[in-house]
């Protein structure tokens, strides 16, 4: 699940929750929510990058997880197509602007959908 905020119509920040993300990181007892930035690249296209921190039972950061990708919003504005998603893993003390990742992994393209308000009828 993701939520995006915009400082304006061309860029902003977002939070990304990935249930089960702990499974990607052996030894981790938890993973922070991924937080990142997005930029509008066209009429309905966007690029984004987010980072999260898997940590162990002593609250020691194990690595830095950086996830990047592209989104296209469907014509109905209720569907999102996520493509070109790559996770890069960095050492905990890495400089994400200049250091190389210690590993990378692609993720499959997928669709996302806006949550619809659907109140049940009351008796």
C-alpha cells in the first residue's frame, strides 16, 4: 500500500508498505516502512525511489534497501501500472549517491488499484 503527498503537481514524497518484506532479509526482525520521493515524467507517468531499513532484534540496521520504479496511471485514474522495479541493497554505512549496491533484484511488473469507498448497508 502506498500513500503519496505532493509539494506540487510535479514531485512529492510517499510512503510504501510492503507486507512480508522481512522475508527478503535473513536475520531481520522488522523492516521500516519505505519512504521516498516521486517525480512526474509525463502526462500520467512517474518515477520514484524509496528506502527502508531492515533491522535485527538489537535494533541494528542490517542493510539499506532502495526500491525504484516507474508508474503509469490508467485513464480511469483508479489503476496504477508499476514497471521497471528494482531493489538495490547497500551496506548500512553506504553513501547511496556514490557507493555501488552489494546486490540488486528486479521485481515483476504489476497493477495497483485505488481503494474505493464501499460502505455496507445498515439494517
